């Protein structure tokens, strides 16, 4: 049973923005590192960003630095990935992950 829900994907033109959400009702994100990953067709899954909710530390893969922002809302038990300045190469299925638990993925398609 998938306990993480990823949502917010869609079709957007290059330069546009989307906000992805990762939520769960099974546990509290406060004590965990929550990561966003993506997998484009024919490519391996790669880490995009993570947030350590214990101390607020964040990390981004170089290709999204300055464009994507990860954040956490404790009251809503949600982690967000704000994606600005989207490029066609950002097209992928995006997944959130906590420990060994993966969300079901949400498709992001960026048209040129």
C-alpha cells in the first residue's frame, strides 16, 4: 500500500511554473528527510531535492538550483517542490520518498 501521495504535475510551457505536493496520512513528516526524485523516459531515476525536516537543511541537484525550491508545511504535513523556469529537460515523472517509501509519481511535461 502506497502511503505517500504526490500531486501537482501537469503540462506547462517552457518558462512556466508548477508546485508539486507530497502528503501522507500514515505518519508525520517532521522527523524525516523527504526527497523528490524524477525519472525521464529512458533515463535512470535521479534525486532532485530533499529537505531534512529535523533541521531544515535542503539540497538540490545542480541542474535545478536557483529554479526549484523545496519547503515543508508541518501544519498540513506536506512537502512541496516549487518549480519555476521549467525547461523541456525537466519533463519526467516526479516521485517523493521517505526512507524506503515511494509515492506513486506525478507527471510533469514541459513543452518547448
